[in-house]
């Protein structure tokens, strides 16, 4: 299968090029030319399959033209060493826990899959590949963990200074080895602009092999569709046959785009909710048809602090740039920090469930949908990070601290290693050139 740029200014490429290049030269994003449908009979018996079997079927459907089963199956098996359980709060509200991977965030699935796929494509290459990652928190730690020690690949993480949680910062700055961290004096959007600028920089493109592990890379995006299939399977195994509504905490829109991709592949979904914090570019677009990015706002759900989400380009392309068509599948709302805190309290008091601030934004979306659209529809909220990663926020809101899993506690005493840089492309270029072997 070929992959085209959403800017349509470059020729389509094969999967290997799309993965290793990361970003097209015209600064668009790669999309598959065809999105194949999974057969209806697959969904009739999906509840009898485990997560790995479901993910393998989805991966073979999307990637089977380019990769043999003996490549795809081990990548899936090595990626999914953990489950994404569906937790029932009540008859119409479930939570899809996506934080049971190594770094306890939903991005573990995409990062681990991508690392293994990229390692497959890099076999036999003489040159080293440098992976550039802009992170608002969880992407960096997931990518660092997924790529740590991978032969032939170096990772450079860019994160906004003072705008991620202490645990997130420890996770992405303490590994060392082939992982380097840059603390950027600016916002996530500044970090993302530096990464995009590096890809189209002539000097860097002529001297280094660069790619990205953000959701701008199609290899990060595709595997995130797997857990939507798994959620439906778990729902069906409990005797619920109705197509669910998914409420997705949304920042750079990669997770949401993956869900929309799963729906296009045939997954029964009634509707998606883009649940945003104060960074509301997508909800405003859904209301008025005008996409107008704004400067990033800092919130307690920091991993969603994105004023100009990259994956909006993929969503537009997926729906043929038709606002009305997209609005049939997607509703979007934004919620303040006060509303997020109130939801954390409500969910804990009602269900004794501790939601992290990102999941709480998603639950705000579910509550708004039940209040304003249909209170009888089954909704699944994506809970994207373990609450202990945001223990200070949880403690301030609920007066308790969630138990600290050992895999998080173990990074707290490690030494931070990072380089602080202004949000300046020329300085970033020089940093990359100086570290080139």
C-alpha cells in the first residue's frame, strides 16, 4: 500500500519510507491510500478473541500488503505484554484503562509497536536513525522506554520546561544511553514546531536520517486503533451488543484519529466525543466550521495542552474536508480546570474510582453527552494515564494520594539529564549536528 501526504505536494511512498521519514517534505502527514474494511464476521466473534489476536487481525488488515505475518505477529506479541481492561462504573459508563504498560500511559502501545517496526526496517542499514519527539508529557516517557537500547536508533525528546509533571520529567530524562532530553523554553507547540522544522531543514536532511515518534508518524498512530477494537470486544463479552460512544481526552488528536480509523475499518461505534481542556481548537471547529489555532493554555491536564493539533490534518482528510460529514461521527466539547476537578470529585464520591485529570476531562465529555444527547447510550471513556503520575493534582482535589506503582517510584531517585534550549530552530539544528557521530 502507498502512503500519501495530506498536503498532496509530494509523491506517495511505501510503508518503510513513511515510517523512517516520519514527515513528508511538504510538511503534511502520511495517510494510507486505502483503509480496508474488516469483515463483519470478525465483529460477530470478536469477544472470543484476546487482545493480541484482535490486534494481529487489525494489523494484518492494515499492513498485510507490506509486511508478512511472520513480521507482524512477533511485533504485536512483543508490544502487547499488558492488557487494556474495561472497567464498569455503571450500566451506561465504562472506563477503558490504557495505563497498564511500562510507563503507565496510553502511548505505550503505539511507542512499543513503532520501535519494533522501525527496528525491523533498520536492519542492514549502516547509518543511524535519529528519532525526534515533541512531548507534552506521556509521549516522551513512552517513546524513551520503547526505544531504549534499540540498535541503530537514537532518540531526542523535546519537552516544554516547567509544563509536565515531576514524574513525567523523571521518566524521560533519566534513562540515558541512546535517549537524550531537551528542555525547551516554551510550549508544546514550540517543541512540535522545532521537530517539524528539523524535518524540512536542508542541512539536517542531507546529513542525518531523521524520523519522528510522535503521532505525526503513521507507525505510532495505527497501533492505537487496536485498543478500540479490544474495548468493543470486552463490552460484547459482557452481553452489551449496542455500538458504544467513545469519549476521548484529546490534545494532539492522535488517539482520536486512531479511533476514527478503527471506525472506518468497520468497528461498530455510534459516536466519538473529543473531550478537550481549555485548548479548544477542535470543539470550536465542530461548532462553526473554522479551524483557528490559538496559543497553548497551561492546564492541569498538561498532556492535552496543544493549541495547534497536528492530527487535525488527518481527520480532515479522512472525512474529505467535509465539516458536515465529520460532525455526523464526532462531537467536541472543552472543559475548564474547575470542571475537571469537580468531575474528579464526583467520580470518586460516586464510584470510588480515582481518575487522573486527563481521564476526568473525558468523563466530563461523557457526562455532557448523557445530559445533552442521550442518557441511555453506553459510553466508554478512555483513561489515558495512571493517577499516580499526577499525584499532586489528585491530592489537591481529593485529599488522598493514589498508590505509587513500583515502576513509577523507581524513577524518582534517578538523576535527571537534560539540556535546556530556547525555542530556536538554529540552536536546535546545531545541537543535532554537534551530536552526530
